[in-house]
C-alpha cells in the first residue's frame, strides 16, 4: 500500500459495496480507518472479514490499526532477523538518516517528554542505536518479513512512535512472557501490530523496560507474527 492517503477503492481485494458503505461514514482513505472500531464497521453492508483483514493489513504497514481489528487468518507470516533489501516496490516506510533525538526534541512538550523517556528505555533495553523509519517511527534492529500472501519487506524489530493522541509501541507481543508482563504494564490497548498507551504516566515503566528487554532477547524468530511482533 502506498500510504495512509491511499483511497479505499485502490486497496486490492476491497469491493465496491464496502467502499460505498465506508464512504457513507466519511471514510475515504486507509488512514481514515485508524482508530475506528472494527466491530462497528463490520456491521455495514458489504464490509466483510476479508475486506477488514486487507484494510487492517494496509494500516499495519504504516504502524496504524483499527480498534479490535478483525482476526488474522490462520496462515502465518515469516519474520527473520536482519534486513535483506528485498521488498514490495510500493513500500514507502523505510529507514532514514534523520536523527531520532532531534525529531523528539521538536515535538510538543508532552510528546517530547515521553519520547525522550522511550529513547532511554528502548536504548538501554536493546543496546542498539535508534533509527527513524518514515517521518514518525523510531526503530531498533532490523527484520525481514514475508506475509502468507507473499508480500515482503524490511522493517525494525522493536520501536515506538510518540503520536499526538497515544504512544504506539511496536514488536512487544507474542513472546513467552508477554502476557504476564502486559498484565503488569497497566492500561493499554492492543492493535494488530502495536500496543497503544495514553502516556508513560499511566503505565508501569519497570514492566515496560522488562517487556522491551524480553522481546529483544527472544528476537523475531520466537514470536507469533499474528500477535503483532513484526507487522
């Protein structure tokens, strides 16, 4: 998918009835679906599970998600350590040369405070350097993914994005102790490819440090891709 600005009618496999039903709610692009409740959208005529999975996959490619997204199919993705340089030609989210610390320093005060804390937490837990991916995601390590559909590309292993409404935390689910640590973390939402928290003030930072370290130590090969370890 080219971008969150991609029109719904241009998403492969999403039929015209679904496009019309979503347009009636003012939803015209992939990005318009971010944060929308999938159970509500699924009640619309023509918006079935298959369309929902394709739309959620388009969102996940850019670090976004619907609320309570449709369950993924049983076919598994394959995620391996390290970048290969091989990927779909239309992928737009890549590693950049921008400085993550400078990006965070330019944010408004609340996001800047949380962003700086996350730079410290992820950096200490992984021992890796931070890299900007696209305009707003900060990643650590690199992995290669290949979906059951055959679509593939490179992305970061773990990371975060200090978004305006909530913080997005990537790659922390699907490992042996993930559920235990998520119970300790505090209030959060789960998306297909990330966790969402309102601010660092609302969660247990010790649990977050342990969660990041645990995910990093186990690596992508031991995670269940359906749990969002490398979307």
